[in-house]
C-alpha cells in the first residue's frame, strides 16, 4: 500500500509563485514567495473595494508631491491621467486583479507603471502602504457613514409619519412582557425613533473622530521629504492631520468605534424586530406585515412567516461578533503596524454591508405596517392597564398609596373572578372595596382618558405625541449631513 493512501492530509504541495510578483519589496529576497503563502497573505480578494479611495488618495498625494517640488508637473499629469484610466477600468469591472500583487495598493501601482512607465514608480515617494491603507479605510468609512445616515434619516422619517398617523391609537404598554399601562402606538413608534436617532448621532460622532489624515506618517516614523500634509488633508477633505506617526499607522480605534455604533444599532433593530415578530403573531395580531416582507412554508400552506424581521434579529449577532473580532484583533498588538491589521477589513466591510441591508429592509417595511387598532385597544382594556390610574384616583380621595394599591389589587381579583374588565364592575361592588369610590371612577377607568391624562412632555397623550412628531421632524431637518 502506498504512503499516499495512508495520508489524511490531501492539501496539494506548495509551489512558488510564477509570473507576476510583488516588486515593491522583492529586492530583499532571493527566492519567490510560496504560492500558498502568497494566497494566505493576500488581501486583494476583499480590499479591492477600496480602489476608488486608493486612487483618490494617490491623486492627492501626487498633487502634494508636485506642490512640494518633489514631482514635476508633467509627471504629476501623467500619474493622474493614468490613475483616472485605471479608475475607469475598475468602475467598468474590467480591471484584472492579481493575488501575487497582494493588495489593492500594489495592484493599482503595478497597473500604473505598466500604463505610463517608470514615472509611475515615483508615486510612492514619501509614503508607505501603512499610511496609505490607513488613509483609504478612513476615506471609505467616511463615505459609508454618510450614506448610512441618509438611510437612517429615511427610516426615522418613516417612523415619525407612522407615529403621527397612529398618535391616538391605544395599545397596551408592557413591562416583563405583561400588559402594564395603556399607551399609544404613535408613542411606541417615537420610542423606536429615539433609539435610532441616538445611533445616528453616534455614527456622525464617529465620523468626526475618524476624519483625520494619516498619510505622511510613512511606515511609522514619517519621511525625510519636505511634504505638506495639511495640503493633502485639504485635498481629501480631512479636518486635520494625525499628530503622531506611530499612532497614525497603527490606530484602528475608528473602525472599532464604527462597529460599536453599528452593533448598538443592530441591537436596537433586534429589539424592534422582536416586537414586530410578536405583534405579527396570531396571539397578538397587533400589526400585519405586508406580503412583500414575508415568506410561506414549503409544507404548511397557511403560514405567513415574518422572515425579514427575523433575519434582521439574527444579523444583529453577526455585527456584534464583528465588534468582538476587531477588539480582540487589536488588544495584543505592539506599535506600530502589524500584519494582523489586514484582518480589520472583512469584519468592517461586512458590518457596513449588513447595516445597509437592514436599514433598507426596515426603511421599506415600517411605512407599510398595517395596524390593527381594534385588537390593540381590546388588549389594552382586557389587560387591566388602567389599574394604576384607579390607584391614583384613590390617592386623590385621601387614601394612602399603599392602601390604594391593595384596594385596586382586590378590584382586579374580583374582575378576574367575574371575567370582566374593571369598568364593568358595579358601583356597589366598588363601594364594598372602599366607600370613598364614586361614579367618577368610571371616567378615570376609560382607556382614552387614561392615555390623555399623560399630557406632559414625553408623555403618551395623543396631543403630546403629535407635538413630539413635529419636534422630531425639526430635529431631522437640523441634523442633515453637511
């Protein structure tokens, strides 16, 4: 029996890379990189999505080098024209990416040299791939945050519209998933609004902190060339320049912060999704999801499954996992740049993609919700959600709250025994509980009255919900991205 038949490892033998190799560092080596190692260490399979940012950064760098007297104007013009042509190829999907060239940076630089000749090799003067990639990621994430905030604003606008439409729709509010006090559906939608609005603020705040230029830090110590970093920052729209070259190339706080904000947004989405799933069930029947956001069962023809909110709920774990991945990635690294940092991009990119998809899903779904007003009101009335107002009424009659609490508890127990609502008890039955109770209790127990009584800033009264909707719209107008 051959040795091969005993082997449990069927990994093909490694082989050296042939053909195109990375000439950016190859002068130090006597032998080519092993084919497996080249593939293992390459990032071009996922970082090629940074091509537009890489080209924009290179054009700004070339412009700065020219202004600093390091490149001739004619050389800069050739470089910029070549980079624009490469961008066109990338946009068209015709650019040929090579694993042997490792990453997006060397693929573009190699293509530039092939297109315009030796002058293309001058582009990398006074920079390293370390400060180059740090710049690219910041440019990319800045754009993505802007686009995500546009989607968030769309969702927030939909929530305000729905809240205003349902400002007077009574539903039970819950604690411990038990009916607690009556609120309005509009008030509940505005609670969702506040959660997502804070997420938007966190993303905008993250954008402010990440908008600092690393380019010019070189590999870790800066450069001996007379560069003008402030000029590069202005060309690329950065607010400032990174103060420390070591920190500039090794910092990934901004990526962690983005994923943290994204994870919290997804936690909020998961809570919203959970409520939608519950409310859409036959047991609640508070809302009906449009058919476009549901699927059926391959076996049970009656089923209408809330797949979109369920998937959003599930995807929250994915983004939380990416946050943990990035924190773990960075926790053991010494300064400055390490190859570990290549692992920052896939969780970051997937977080962006997941947030974008979930925002679109909810942005489309929320405005289409069909609200079962009658069922919500029935659940509020059947759940003794007016009990607290009954107790407050007794307190106003001069009864200590703890005694009032006990009296109302007895009233609820009686109503449960009689299988009726509190308001269905007779005045004689109420007076047995306490003689201070009068016919006025029936006004207090009216569900609309209970809701309307919360007529203060932040309360659930329809008048307050409509006022809150107006304020929410004004907040959105004031916080549009610059």
